[in-house]
């Protein structure tokens, strides 16, 4: 199972790498669903009458080891709560441009409903519970978005 915080230029993962990882589970024969999610940098966004065009995003965390431990906690608690077999998560940090992946997640479970619910919880808890700082640089200026760190 892959659960990591990764410096963008240090390692490269694709969503298929996570799928391949969770398919190695000893419980794969009991599984009936895999759901995946890839979050990436949005290039444009309509805000009022103005269109915001993102040049780049810089994503950091003050404590990479703690963030990785928090991801492990999320993965393990989601497995227990929903009865899914495997959870794989990779969250990148570094400098990103339009279309670059920021966050990958995959869940292997027995049925579609609990597997999808588990994936949704992984996404939401990662967004709100892990301490990240996003600096978004666009044609409308620089915006800092703080997340997580409860």
C-alpha cells in the first residue's frame, strides 16, 4: 500500500501506480470495486465577470513527516470505518502548473457504495485535516490558502 507525501520532482506517481499497488492486496479476490481520484491544478476559473487564469501553484507543508503520518491515520481509519481492503494516497508538494497532479487516491473495497464513501472521506479529510499551504499565483494576484492542521 502506498501512502506518501512526495516532493514533485523526487518521485513520480500516476493513478495507475496506486491501482496496481492496491490490486496486490491478499483480499483482491473479495473485492468488487476500485475507485480513484486525481486532483490537479485548475487553469481557469470564472469569478464574477473576471476570468482568473492560474500561472502556478506552490504547495507546501510545514512538517512533511507529520503530514505523512496523518495520511496513514486517515487511510487506516477509513479502512476500518467502511470495511474497505486497501487505501493508497499520494499527495505532492512543490511547484505546479495547470494540469499537474496534486493529489492521488485509490480505494479497493467489497462493494461500490462503501468503497465510494471511503474515497470521499479520504478526499475530504486530506483536504481539511492535513496542514498544507497553497500559494496560487494568477492574473488576479497571489492568494494564500491554508488547510488542515487540526
